[in-house]
């Protein structure tokens, strides 16, 4: 498994070699690691949607 290299345009072929337990996305060839929302964000979103 390899991690994204800086200053390189990445493709889906690169993406599928990255660790599955990390949340990555590629936009215009640039990799971005996605972060999970914090509990405060989830709670506020739930309230705004009329949830619990």
C-alpha cells in the first residue's frame, strides 16, 4: 500500500492502492483526506433536520 505523493496528478489506479481504512478522494488529480464530522456537527445537523 502506498500513500499519495505530493506534486503528482493521481488517478483511480493510484486511489485503489491506498489504505482502505482511510477516507480519500481525488479532485482534479489532487488527493484530499476526508475527515469525519465531529459529534457536535452531527448533533446540530440532526436538530436542523428535525431528528431526535
